[in-house]
C-alpha cells in the first residue's frame, strides 16, 4: 500500500515538473525591419528594428544581449553595431549599423546577413532558444540617382509643356475677345435702322482712333500752343524743351521789372512834352537879350 502511494506521488511530481517546463515559453521575435529578402534597405543610417513578445529592456541582461547581435557583409566582414533600448517600448530593440566609413555607410546594392544569438534573454529570464537570421540587400544608389534625374527631366518637360499650353490658351482667349469686338455691319444696320455704309464708316473711324491712341504717347500734344516748346521722353517721363530764351510776356504774364517800368514812364513823359510844344514865341529870348 505504501509502495503504491509513493509511486503515485512520484508520477504526480513528474507531471508537475513537465507542466512547469511547458509553461516556460521561449522568447519570440514577433516582427522585424528590414524583412527577410528585402532589397530596399538604405545603405546610410541603417537601423534594424526588432519587436519581441515580451520585455527585453532589462539592464541585467543588456551586456549579454548586445554581444548576441552580428551584421556581416557579403564578404563575411563584421559591421560595428550600436544597440538602443527605450523605456516607452520595452519589447523593442533598435540596432544601428555604424560602419567605419560613416559618410558612405554600407555598400550600395550589397547583401548583408543579420544574426541574433539564441542566448538573447528577456527580463523574465526566457531565451530566444533558436538563432534568428535576417538576410537583406541595400538599395542601388546609382540607380536611385538616375531615377531622380529622369524624374527631374520629366518635371522640367512637363513645366515647359504646361507653359506652352497656357500661352496658347491665353492667345486663343485674346483672339476670341478680338473677334467679339468685331462689328457685324448688317446686324447693326438692322438693329439701328442705319445704312450698312454708315455703319462701316463709323467702325472704320473707331478703328482709326484706337490705332492712333496706341501709336501716340499718352502725354503727346499737351504742350499747348507754344511753338517754341518741344516734348521729349527722358527715363520714361515727358519733359518740355524750349528752343531758346523768350520774354516772360510771351507766356501771357503782365509783370514788369523796375527798369522796364521806369523806361516806359520816361518815354511817356517825353511824348507828352513833345505833344504840348513850347509856350515861348519864336525869337523872344534873342530880342530880350538885345534890349539889355
């Protein structure tokens, strides 16, 4: 009886231990970027994003985990890496490639192999158990440049075509506006009751006026009746030029200077004196002198 009870408890303990092992699940990689077989990874500033099913940001296992990442090129050479964690997303690890030639980054259009060690450990102690390998290829930067040049060329050609179409459309609108301005003499004659010849003559006069306005500068003909003045355009502005000096009275002014007024007064006095003549008889002064 006692022996049977001992066997029963031994079996029960074995079942319990096996159940505990089953519940201790391994760490799983849920998602990653770049994906397996990707061909669009940038050769410069490449960051490998890893998403796990549990917390892997524990400081206790960081040194161990950081040594479990490797990035190898197509020649088997290892690329230096930098591992980053974030408290906001404890299930997330960012692995940044830091090649020796930081300016040019990884090689263009080359295949790389990223390995994750099975010893990668989560905060709860669970491990990855199996090695994870991600193979990807970097972009062809020369092809990218050619594509960009082609796109720029297409854009330039499109701008030229668009400009040509816009100019043609504007010219068409102008022509349509000119056609609308044309007068149908028969229609106008029917509406107004005038003769066709009168309507045509009136339209010709209107066209001549419009043409003369286009040919004549806006300020032309504003010099008045002054024959000595000429119009000229200097720096886009109309100015008057006089052929020679002229008196102020030529412009219609009645102002007189002091010398001119004195001369006119003297001339008037002399004219009045001559008009009155002398009051002494002719020869009277000579006879008076003889008597004395």
